[in-house]
């Protein structure tokens, strides 16, 4: 697939999106799917949509829709049929059988392809390889039963394919173990760096959020760094950290991270552990939200779900509503809760609006967090005396 991107000519695709169970945000989901596909470099020839209560177990789509897809593909001859869902291996196998000569790419595969085409660091390459191997492991049976059928041995036990599946499974398992080991070494090295920072009493703040929310733009505006920011999904694939002076005697380490998206498969998230390690160990998360986006509240839920997957849901958060320049009648400000603690900051990273308020809110929030932690430590120390 990387060849397609390098050959400059955009690979053509037909996109299938099914509205399952009357999803009210379906139009936004389709728009996001188109962005995601274009972000890889696909030229979308046509979008096919349908409504279903639940996916068809055999083909994901119903039989009428399948006929329509086949007719459209016969006439437009796309290279790829993109399905904006994570489909099961059996559904992929059945579609493959009907739509010969067209590669079936589901949502996970598309995200993996985007990452694989863009990744540049050694760590990133290892992580993508790990994610691809984990994904491949679930699809092995499909590939081999497919070959078996061609040889006329389908359904038989102990055939050459079955033996090969076993061998392939073992080879993949070995590869996964080796990749994990190499990634663990990277994590360990970072651990040492982090511990030395902790010794210096430095707080670590991680910028997280939905893809394209403006995390890298905010990071650049705060640190004067030059991280790549662009109006495309998954512009950032690795973590960048910088020291940031908030005030006199108040220096933190701040990190820009990979963006999240709805339905990010847990395996993929797990493969990105090394990159997300900075987030997992942060004292504070700045969750950047695109204020101008119609489904911003759902983005917050999606991001919180991924944070749960990586065990970072217990870390205190400050919500940063970005891009207020695109919304009418919102001035930069800090929102406080009843206890007078900051919970959200409204700003525009691109227009340098409200950045000082964000610095102020980070200082206040970190002061609260550190006071709570000191209290907790004191409680721990005095606990035995209390019991006596
Ligand atoms: N109007 C407006 N656009 C903004 C603002 N902040 C960022 N953007 C734009 O939003 C797009 C995405 O910005 P990025 O900073 O790359 O977003 P990101 O969250 O890092 O995205 P990923 O790395 O892909 O997850 C870019 O085109 C930015 O110029 C803002 O305050 N106002
Ligand atoms: Mg970014």
C-alpha cells in the first residue's frame, strides 16, 4: 500500500458506511471516514450508505446492498473497497469471495495503513509492526482457508494449510515477543529519564485529544517548538516533549502526543504503549477539544474511553476548548467548579488567544494536585498512629 502513496497516483476507493441502530451522528461519521481515507491518499469514487439494525453476520451488509456494491464496483473498478467498520474475518472472507480483484480494507486496516505510511522513528516502526502482526494473527485462518479452497482441500483436517497456519501462528507469536522486548527496552530507557525528572520535582503534563483538535498547534504555541501540524487526521504519530517555564521557579515538562479516534482497536492502542507512556505517567492531562466541531462532546467520551484502555483515566484533566475563533461570542476564559478549581479553558491556539489563561490554569491545577498528593502522603505516614 505504501507503493500507492509513493507512486503519486491516488489509489481509488469506494467507501461503505452503514448506519447501525439509528446513530444520530451518522453524517459526521461518514464525513470523518472520508477525511480518514483522504488522509491516507485514497480518491473516493463513491460513498455507499445503508441503514441496518445490526450488521449482517455473513457479509456485514444486507444482500440487496451487496448487489448494489457489486454493481458499482463492476462499473467504477476501484482498487479498494473501504468499510468504515471493524469487520470480522469471516465477513471479510465472504466479501472477498464476491468482490474478486478488489482489496477489502476495514477501519482498523485503514488506520494501520495510515500509520505505516507515515511513521518515521524506529520506535514508531516497531509499534506499527507489532500492531500489524497482532491484526494479522486474527486473519490468518482466512488467508489459508482461502488457499485451501482453491486447492480443493477446503474443510479437510490435517491438510497442508492447517499445518501452515500452525507454523505461521508460531512465527507471528515469536515476532510479537521479539517486538515487545525491543519496545520494552525503549520504555525502560524513558523510565530512567522520567525518574530523574521526578527527583527534580518537575511536573509532567501531557496534551491529549481527538485527532485534528489542535494539540500540536497548542504545543507549538506554548513551547515555540516546530511540531508538524496540519488539517489532516493523524498528523502526529509520536510523542515530543519540551521543558516549559510557566512562572518563576515553575518549570514543567509538556508532551504532544498521537491523537485518538472513535473505535480505536484496543490492540492498536496497546501497540502504542511506548509512545503513550508519557501520557500514562503524567501528573496532569490537557484534553484539547475542537470547540467548533458539532460532535465535540462525543469526542470527549471517545478520548476518555481510550484513556481508560491505557489506564490513564485516573489522571486529573483540564479541558482545553480550542478554536474558539470559529465559534460566535466566546471569549477566552477559565471555567471553575464550585470549589474554585479550574476545569476548562477556552482559547484559540492558532490565534494566540487565551494562552496566558491556560498557563495560569495549569499552575492552579498543579498546585491543587500536588497539595492533594502531599495530603495523601501525610495520611499514609500517619495512618499507623491514627490506628493506635
Ligand atoms: N481556526 C483554528 N484552527 C486551528 C486552531 N488550532 C489548530 N487549528 C487547525 O486545526 C488543524 C489541526 O491542527 P493540529 O495541531 O495538527 O491538530 P492535532 O490535534 O495535533 O492533530 P493530530 O496530530 O492529527 O492528532 C490545523 O489545520 C490547524 O491549523 C485554532 O485555534 N483555530
Ligand atoms: Mg498533532
